[in-house]
C-alpha cells in the first residue's frame, strides 16, 4: 500500500505542533544525528532549534516526538516536509494515516459530512436522532482512523451528536466535503464517489437518504431535500420586496425569475448517478424560496429543492438496489411498497361521513383529514374529492373543503 503521506487528502504537517508523531526509529535517529553534526554539538542544536537536550535525546531514540519538533529539524536541514511522508508510522494517539480512501467506510463518512454532519474549524460533528446511524458513523470512523477520541453530546433539543477530531475533518474536507454552511458553498458529490465503484456510490446515496430523505406513504413517494443560496440569481429589487422568513412557493414566483434559481449540485449529481448507474427515475423540483439574514453573509435567499420519486416500479427498484440503512425508514419503505392501493367500495360514503364530521367540529376539512380515516393514499383521496367538487357537493378554497349539504 502506498504511504498515506503521499496522498493529496491528508498532510501530517498541518497538524498542531503539539500533536504526537511516530517515525521509523532508524530514520529519525539518522535525521537527528545529521542535525547534531551540522550544529556541532547537542547543546548547540538545542539552542538553535529551541528544543531541550532531553527532547533531542528522546528524538534520537524515536520516542516522545511531536509535529513541531520534527518540522524544526527538517527546516534546519532544509528538507521538505513531504519528503519524509513514507517514514511516518502514526500521527496522534492511535490515528494511523495509512488508510484506504476508495472504500465503503470513507464513502459513508463523506455522505454523513454532507448530510446531517458539519465540518467546523476544529472538528467533525455528526448529529442524528436515529441512534443507529450515530453508532454506524462512530463504528466506521474508528475502522478508518483507529481508536480515536469521540465525544458524545446532546443538544438543547435532546438530539444526540458526536464530535470527531480535527484530522478526521481535514481528511473529509480534502476529499470534497466543505467546511461551514453547505448551502452557501453548494458542494458536489465528491469526485472519489462520482468516479468510484458502484459499491461506493450505493453506500454514499444510501446514507445520504438516511440523513436527508423520507418516505411519504400518503403521497406514494420517497424524496431527499437540500437548500442552496440563490441570492446572486435574483435581482436586488425583487429580494428587497420579499418578507423575512416567509416561504414563497414556485407559483408565487414569476417564470422568468424561477428559471434563474439554481438547484443544489448534490441533488443534481445524485440524480445523475441514480439514472445512469441504477436506472432510477427521480424528479428534481423547486419547493420554495425564503429570505434570511446571516450574521456574516448578511441577507440571502435560500432555495429548497426536492429530489423525489413517485413511480412504484422505481421505488421498488430503489428498495432492491439501495434501500435505507435506518430501520425506521426501511420499514416505512416496505409499508409504502406493500400498501393497499384499491379503493373500498364504500369510499364515497366514508369520505362524506368524515367530511360532515370535520365540518361540524372545525368548520372545514382537508385532504389529510380524509386520508387518516380511510387509510388511502393522498393522491387517490384527492381524486375523489375533485369529483365531489365538480358535482357541486364540496367547495374547495385553497385546500380547505366545506360541503353544500343541507343536514337539517
């Protein structure tokens, strides 16, 4: 296996100076002896490099070495940091940087960092209410990076999350996952995934759906969602007219402006992979835009997009080829596929009874009220309601229905 130091994905000399490092004993002994020979004596070298004589003695023995000390010796000998990559055995505690980049584990960690994860200046944070997914990420992180220190925390909303060390963040960042707020940077699916094996693409998409996806039985669909900053796409005059934190659906946006709104690169890439590699048809659709204010960026427009699939045949193929890892979502997908799609013979009577009941209780009813009672998919219920509206039995005002029945 080639030395990890030769990889463009990790650089040992970017670690803080106090981080421990382990090199081949014979090599580091030769390196320190060469520095002492150049300085004249052990004491002179100590003064020149601002390292204690004890530290230099330990380095000659190959023990207690730190990144800062090794860099000082290399600088003194005018040796480039990358020239010793192949001599590094370990960096910091049990982190062994000789890892396989093109692997299932790295694919999943990248998906997590682009999904519910976050790369900050100091660490990689992964948050999820599904503890099974937290355990999964912790397991694969240790498998890749060794027995690293992982902190467990719970936020103010009782959502558990884990914190992983800075070198994990650096590797993921160098592989294509951005630091900071992802919607401002509009990242793509990392190159090693796009050009990687079918297995890497499968586990990447699976975990991304675990983090960002959901199953809607009532609408017969599976979907994932992402937001993207589209401030630069829209005229300032239009942005100034928008109300902060108010959602604007595509119907409220003029066509010539709607066409300018960009889609998230992640969803575009995932859609292409699903079509080309798995023969799955997904639809990319703008759901809404909203105006917000960021403490550093200022006013910006966030566009929410969904990548969704309504076709039952494609949903079945998704289950077979990719599926969810999350037990809860996997069960929901199974229920969706095995849902009874035939309308009961007395469907119209059931709808009428439920409509009368809801109008009496709150003055109107919605499609979801009927769906709950008749246990039928939303689009099928909506079709039946449209028949009632055409017959003049129901009225529909922006999704709120009333009836024209004289019950006295």
